[in-house]
């Protein structure tokens, strides 16, 4: 019996739309990362990108619990002296809600060249409209 290895040329990819309104941020990010990686497919191979494309809409309506809105901070440094900046989750949700989901998902996929390829299949929008209508994505409902 031979071990199956996925061939990158023979992988069929689907497009999914997920409505993030009212869903918990962490659970949503974990499910999106699993779909992007292809973990639920029978042809999953750890070192091959076997996942599907994911479109997340209504990113501005994602839910967080507890005191995370004020206590969770995002850190950025400009590489200049004194260039450290921190932003709270509340400020990020007000200015760039797409980045909140993008950063959460990015932390759950591999960190390297494979992760970069996987991350390119994620599309996040703050509102209910998206630009990938031509791909005819399937609506995927997540219940937690």
C-alpha cells in the first residue's frame, strides 16, 4: 500500500462565502483557517496547499467576549527608534475591521512560504458586498 500524496495540479478548489455577523472572532478564524488549509478534505497533505478560497463578509459585525475590546492590543513597530505603536481591538474595529480577522487567521496558518500561499486565498470585507461574484461562491453557514 502506497502513501497518498496530493498533486498540486489536480486539486479542485471551491469558493465559500462566510457571513461573520454575530460570530465569535476566534472560532470564526479557526474555521476559516481550517478551510483555507484544506484540513477537512480527504486529500489533505501537510506540505501541499489543498485548501479552498474563503470570502468573509460583515467583518465589522464580528463578536468578541469579555473585556477584549479594551484589553487586546495589536503591536506594530516602524523599525525606527521610538517607533513602537499599539492599537486596541476597539480602535481596530472602528478603523480597519478587515485586519482583525486577517490577523487572527494569519496566526493560525503555517508561518512560511506555504502559509503565504494559503493566506492569499482569504478575502475579507467589512460590509455585506464582495468583489468575487464571478467565481460563484457557495454560502457556508457556521454555527457555534
